[in-house]
């Protein structure tokens, strides 16, 4: 049978055990005993406020008279424009980094996925601070379709590398183009594209 001395010893041991657990809990800032904390050196995780602020900024519609400089804006600003989603915004930035600034709505037309309807939708919301390569006085240089290289032809609105190569093949097989409408003999070029090219090409 346990004596009073035994009970006092047991209570003392229990008190010491509880004191040890409490001290360990406080030393680990409330974490579980034995838990390992990890924090990458030099890496600051974004706070909820900064993430929320960025999301709010990207979702904010354009204000009256507000314009975005397409020759400078990052993709996350371009997606605020009407009808421009993340993938098209990325293509615009990639094209700008590869071929230089657009300089005008006509210059922006060289990007795959950009057409007359989209240009009309964003026209009042954009500005261009750069000057497109091959322009003088802000006017685009005309391309001589019968002598231009594939690279030069690919800079025309609505004409990418594939159509540029097709124009060269048609020129080599069927002879030079006599007028702009003759471009319709190239597979993939129709009346709508011809109208977009009319002010940008030089023939014969």
C-alpha cells in the first residue's frame, strides 16, 4: 500500500513532467514538440495583401481616357485591354521582344491572332511610344512584293512566316505579281488580306 511519502514523490514527478512539456511547447513558438520548421534563405513569400492587390489591379477595368502603351506594357497590363487574354498578351510581348516596337495599330497587326476587329476594339485604349523598324516619319515602309525576302514579307499585316514562304514560291513558279489583287493566287490569301496589304506593298 502506497504511503504518503510515495504519493508526494509521484506528484513531484508528474509536476516536473508537465513543466518540461510546457517549457518545450513555449520554446517552439506553439509548434508540436519535435516539429521541424523550414524557411528558405533569402526567399520572401508574397503576403496575402500583395497577392490580393495584384489580382485587384489586373481585374481593374480601364478608366475613362486611360491608355496602355503597347510598346512598353508587360503582359499582365495588356490583358486589361478588350478581347486580349493571357496567351495573346504573351504573343504580343514575345513579338515585341523579337522584332522591336510596333509603333502603331498597323504595326500591331503583324501579331498572329490580331485582326481588324480586335484593332477596332482596342484602338481608343492604346498608345505607342516606339517606332516600328523600317518606318520613316511614322509611316510604314512599303514592301516590294516581287523582290522582298521571306523575312521582309513576314512583317506585313496578316502575313506570317508560312504565308511569306508561299508568296515567294508563287512568285518563283508563276512570275511576278502585277497588282495587289494577284496575291489572291497564293493559297491562304483572300480579298480581306489583300485589302490589309494594299497600303503596305509596292507593285509591280
